[in-house]
C-alpha cells in the first residue's frame, strides 16, 4: 500500500466504533491516537537533513522501499514521517507500506534478534535484491531500549523514556544513519 492508504488505515481505526483487533483494547487504541498526533507533527515540523536530501535526490536507479509498520507502533510514529518525506524527494523511489501483523508477514524475513520489531525499512533494487535494511530504531535509541529492558523498567516508563529520546533527537540520528546506509548505494 502507499502512504495515503496507510494513513487511511489509521483513520479507519480511529473512527470505527468497534475497531478490529488489537485496537478494541483501549491501550492499543490510545497508542494509535497518540501515534497519529506524533506522526502529523513530524510530517509538518520535521526538518530534513540537507546532505541526506542531496543523496536521495542523486539516486539514478529505481529503488523499492518497503516499510514494515503498524499504527500502534510508537517508534514508527517518529520514523515514518521522515521516511515518507525523504522518499518524496526522488520519483525513482517507490514505497510500499506493509503491516507487520497482516499477510504476507514479511517481517518474518527481517527479524531483529529474533523479534518482530518495527518499523523496518528494506531497500531493494528493481530485481528485488536487498540493498540495505534499517530498523527498528536508531542505534542510540535501541541502546536505550535495551538498557531499559535489562534494568527491568516497567512498560510505561520505557515508553516515556523512548518518547523523550525521540522528542529531543528530532529525527537527527535517524537521518545520520540513513546517510551512512544510502551513501554507498549511489
């Protein structure tokens, strides 16, 4: 699906009086509401890195970007807007959004330490060869997450700590990692 279809899934969940699983759970529905707001904020206010923009604009061969995500995913709310806006810089980038929890279950091929962590960005050439894979979060944020796990911090506190990290970082670290990922491909 394209970005507009992904946005429509959000809206269907938020507007449905009886949303589908897992969104009938008030926690998941609340995550989705928060993520919609976060995503919209980054779409409007996120600042794109000029160097990364230049790298993306200089892509001369078609790339297929597959983004595995879900509306309930807090990390995705901070990452997807940047990926979307960056992909708009070059018409040779074709983006396909895949939901982690729906067929074809592409996430099974891109596990993170045995887990279905999202979001994931898979960059492929026109022959469907993987050129690069990124995700589920910037390395610094992932290190924070692992430290919180190892310290047995409760889920609520983990979510707050990760949210604070993303708010302070403003997409800078993600974009630096994408520079390192994409530079060798040009």
